[in-house]
């Protein structure tokens, strides 16, 4: 594929790096660090956040997190540590009841893990997918709040923007994947944009947001809160970049989405960090 020429500095906050065969089998697309780096280069992406894919139930993310951190060395990758927890993220009454008595198992992320990741210079934030990995308990969330690093959160019908608001917002910077509406749920995307009015530490990533009207609304109403994310390797970074380039918004808004906003949330993404 030919290199995409656009003249913008671009950083990508939504990429996955699979450290082992199980992750590849679970997620369905095999891609090496070298190929991911090559595809990012083709799209003109200078830095990208990476985190591991889903692990088997009952397995800790410690090993895949460390593997992703090792694979990021001498590459334009910034590792985010993926975390999990014992709490059911659904809004059902039965889930709320179970959460009163839930407790961490050995494979769940605990406050000590958060502190260790936070002060390990290989990691620049955290990744949380509550629908598949559960929510951390209150002690672990309190440690996330204390260290203050950004948390990339996968949303959707199993963890809607309202659930993000009630359980996570106001404690630490949250980057909500795919405008909170993956896959292609326009109503949830608009709900997430509405939340930007009341939550200064909420940011929306553009990965898999294919509705031009939704992207344009967010960039026109909240140009400082939208971060470019491609969703690689499930989609080539060129696709997401072209989605932004064809919008009816100013070049300044595009520049903010492509890199300036992300650099305010994650220091290592600022110019000079390459």
C-alpha cells in the first residue's frame, strides 16, 4: 500500500499488539510488531498506543503487558497496561448484588499492580475492557485515581456511556474508545458526546466511528476532546485517517484530533517524544 500523504503530525491512541498465539486466535487477526509499525508508517503515524488483546478467563494480564512493553522498545509504540477486575459492569440488579460481595482473585489487577505499572517508565497509562475483563474494585480504582494516568476504556452496549460516567468519570482521565458506541451504535456515540459538556477529563477516540455527522459534531462542539484512533490491526490506519481528512471541519480541528489533543493527555506523545 502506498504511503498516505497528508501533512499532519498523527498519533494513534487505539492499536492492539498481540503478544502470543492465543491472543491472535481470539482476536482473529495476526500481525507482528514489524507489520504494525510498517502500517503506521504508511499512514504517516509517528507514535501509537498499544495494549494486549483479550486473555483467557482467569488469566492475569501481567505477562502480556510485559510482553507488549518489551515489543515497544525501539519502536514508535507506547505501552498501556491492560487491567481487569472482579466486578460485573452491567446495570442489572443481579450484577449490583453480586458486586457487593465480589472480591479480587489472584488473576485480578490489584492496587499494588497499578502502582507498579504507574512507576514503571515502560507504561504510559492503562487499558480497560469491562465487558470482557470486569471492573476493578474500589481499592484499585482509588489507586488509579491516585496515580492519575489516563485509562483507555472500551465501551459499547455492555458498558454504555452512562455506566462509564457512574463508575469511572471524575477520577482520572478517560479515553472512551469508538465514542463509546462500538460497533456503529450512533445513539451511544451521541450520548458520549453529550457527556463532554460535564466532564473535563473525558476524551473520545475515533476508532471505528464511521458516521461523518457524528465525527463532525464532536469536532465542531468539542475540538479539544477528540483523539485520533485507528483500531489497528482490525483496520488499516489509513482508513481512519481518511475518515478525518474528508470531514467538513477546519484544518486546526483536524490537527487537534490527529495529535495536539493526545499530547495534552499523554506527555510522551508530544512533539520531540519520537
